[in-house]
C-alpha cells in the first residue's frame, strides 16, 4: 500500500463522511418538523416509541442524530426519560440499515436485475437526478431532495474509493498481522469505540470496517468485538449534546451510553465463553460485507431484547447515577 493508496483511502473516507453528513442534514431540513411531531405523538407507548426510534434512525441513518434530537426533547420537557429510553433502544436497531445498504456492494451475479441492486449501478442515476434537482429547481424542498440523493451518491462513491484503496492489502502480511491483535476481544471493543468516537458515527465506522473486510483479512472473531465497540463510541455525540442541558437531558445521554456499555459487557462475555468453549470454525472465517451487516443487526437486537423488559429498572438506575438537584442540595445543607 503506497502513498497514493493512502490518499485514495483518505479521500474515500472524506467523501463517505461528507455524503452522510449532507444527506442527514438535507433529510432533517426536508422532513425535520414532521419527524419531530411524529416523535412527540408516538413515544407514549413503549412499542410505538421503540418503532419510532427505529424508523426515524433508519431514515436519517444516524442513531447519534436521533439521540441528540431526543436529548433536546427531554431538555425542553416534551419527552420524559422513560419515553426517551424506548426511542433510544429503537434508534440502535435503526442505525443498522446503513450497513445493509452498503452490503449490497458485495452482491455478485450475472443477473441484470440483481446487478441493478448494486450501488455502483444505481448510484450514478441517483447522482444525476440529484444534481438536476439541486441545480435547476428553485423550490427549497426540491433542492433538499436533490441534496439527499447527492449525499447518498457521495457516500457510496466514498465507500467504493475506500474499498479500492485497501484492496491491495489482501496479500500484505503486515496488514494481516495488524488485525491479529483484534483476536483479543477487549482490544477489538476498544478499537471500535475509539474509531467511532473520533468520527462520531457508528454507521460510518461500520462502513469503514466493511471496506477493510472486503480484503478478506478480517475474521468474524475480530469483527464482532469491533462492532460492539462501535456502539459505545457513537454515544460521544449525545454526551456532547447534553453539555449545559438540564439533568433529564444528561440522563437521556447517559441512557444511550449505559445501554450500549451494558449490552456490550453482557454479550461480549457470552461471546468470549462461546469462543473458548466451541472454538467455532465460523469465527475464523473471513467476514463478508453482508456478514458484518448481519452481526451488527443481531447485536443491536439482542441488546434491545436484553434491556427492553427492564426499562423501568433502567430508568431508576440512571436517576440514581444522576440524582435530582434538589436532593443533592438538601444533602449539602444537612452536611453543613
């Protein structure tokens, strides 16, 4: 891998992040008010709250954006902490949609209809439609629609650029040795968390993992802990958004972090036990783009199934971690 490959990788990553950012911003402008109204109406019921978080995040492709929105609602009193918990759990599942979209680039078939499903086939069409709407229309809504399509096209071109830049690493021993250390699940979790915290997007982080996995050098044993860590790293955005907010908003941000940390600790422990006991050959196989998408979805669904029945206890735990200001003030007065 030479300097030009590194430049292509950096350029692909830049396009990927820029496309995701622009698409998300355009989606919020195009349907932001409607999404907010839906959130306000559909979060009183646990199931609909979960479904709302899932649906909104699937549309804007960012659990961080949904969680930041939820923190804002909690801060303004529109949403209670219990409602926020349900939405955040749904958001964690909704964010896996991006990985499924990106996994389409791994489809291989001579069938024309199947080829049309590949992003390399339909992305240029979306880019063309997008630029026409953005450049030659005057209505702001049509321009936003064009930017949504352009953002998605840019995201996909970035993904292809990243895949092309790292494709030469397939037979590089040094690169393969780099991922050997990720056979230690804890290191894998830390790596996933740090990378995702830096770029503040689990969707983008999973996309990068999929690009690297296209070389065939990443096994499921290495990929699964990294995916778990990515869910922790994405919480940084919500934590930043809660700075300066009221205690309930801080609790909502802590819900996002605690949910992913608890889920990772529980399922990583089970993963380590299963790995040690079974030493499954499946875990030693090279991870595919679709396989990473499956693992990402299964992990987030398992975390939801683990904690959803205990939402009340989860809420009580968060309130103990961040107690009411009045109680804290009373304690200080008693001490004085």
